[in-house]
């Protein structure tokens, strides 16, 4: 998660009935942005369990039962059952932008990232905070706490050698908004259509620029042949093999985050409460009933999904679309 541009977008989305939408080769990135939070006449399929705050929730992790979030106020929170609890973190109120997690209970591991190069690791009781650079970090991902990649204004950093170190891409440190990493392949996305790929076998990063040239804000995947990316003006990309195809979801609202729990399945959230489920070529709008922007989506499977965003907005989806 992700870049922090905030846009107000009008509402014009198609109905909640699943629509067969085949991927196209190119996105119409120059079209007017007319997206929004969905057709409010459709039934709301998310539970709104927001925490009352003026801060924006920027990232999230769930173990299936509980939820942990980062916020722009330099704080982290957890929802246990129906109760919200603050997890104090010493950040001088610097924005926390993303969180990675694995496990539950005594085996819970988490790393949170934020402004001013903040990298914070959860030790089971408190956050241990270090600042590895002056650049802002937007997101962090990986298969384990010792195999993580963090991205932001200073390009990618990783702890693959034991310590956090900056990595260069083609001799430059690109500004990146989000990253997905499975231990073998990493894909990071950024502004102006930048897509950077890391190959663990060669220990090298390579870059490409998507034809749309649009800002890309979120990325998620299951393997090197099944990766999703989302961005400005409703752009949704799916790499099924070696090529990126564009999936038309029927909106020009910014899409800020994507999460893929299994092959050919993705949940996408964005401006003004927009939320979609994409399964193969079938796009379903999931009416949130909310107008606030959604900046992160995460879950454990397709019937246990969380989305968070502006002013503490927190939504839960259990797969029931009635």
C-alpha cells in the first residue's frame, strides 16, 4: 500500500450481478474518471466495523480471526473480536503505510513500514523500530520474516542477507508503491506504469513500463504466472503467463489495492468505497455501502476478506453476496 494521492471521484458503476468481461490488451487510461462507490441500490455485502478516528488505515494483516492495521497517524491497531486495541509504536507520529504478517498467537510475526524509513518488527509484546533510510516506505511483503522486500520512494530494500539493505534497479532507485514476493519472484509497481521484477535465482531486478503509462498502486499474486496489479482510473492488470492483459471492471475510479487468494481470483478496492471480485473473466461489484476510499484489502480465503481505508473505515466480507 501504497501511494497516498487522495482523489474525490463521482459514482457510476455497473450492477452487482456478475458480468462476463474478457481481458483487453490495453487500458483506456485517458478516459474521464467517473468511478465511485457502486450502485447503492444493490444490497450491501460488507459488514462495516470501522474504528472512529480521523486517521486513514493504510495497510492490514489478518490471521483469520483478528485484524492488525497501520495508520497515517503513526499508530497501529488490532481488532480482537469486537474490540479495537491500540498497539503503541514510537514513530513521532510519522505515517505508517503498510504491514506484513504471518502466523497467529505466539507464532505471530509482523513487520510494519512507514515514512522516514521506518521499519518496525513485532516481537510478541511491542514494536521494535528502526529507521533504515530517509525515504518513505509504502509496502512490505515476503514469505517469512527473514525473507522480506520493502518498497517506497527509495526503491526496494530487503533483509535477505540478514540486515536491511537498499537495492538498485538498472542503476536507479525507482519510486515504488507496492510489492508482492513469494521467495522466488517479486513484482513491485510504481508510478507511470513502472513494473519491476526480482528473480531470486539471479538476485537481479529488471523493469518494464506498461503501455498505459498509468500509475500503479497495488500488486498481488500466487506465482510468477499469476499476478494482479491495479492503479489509476480503474486500471486492473492480470499476468496469466508472461503477458499483462487489462481487465475492464467498468469504472474509472482509482483502484488502490488488490489481493489474490488463489489462482485467477482477485479482490480489488479503491476510491469512494469501490470493491470488486474478479474470478477468471467474471467481474462482480461488491457493494460496500461506503463512500470513503479503501486503501488495502487482505484476507485468508475468499470468504474471509477485510478492507480498510479513510477515517478508520474497516469492512468485512464473508462471501455472502445476497
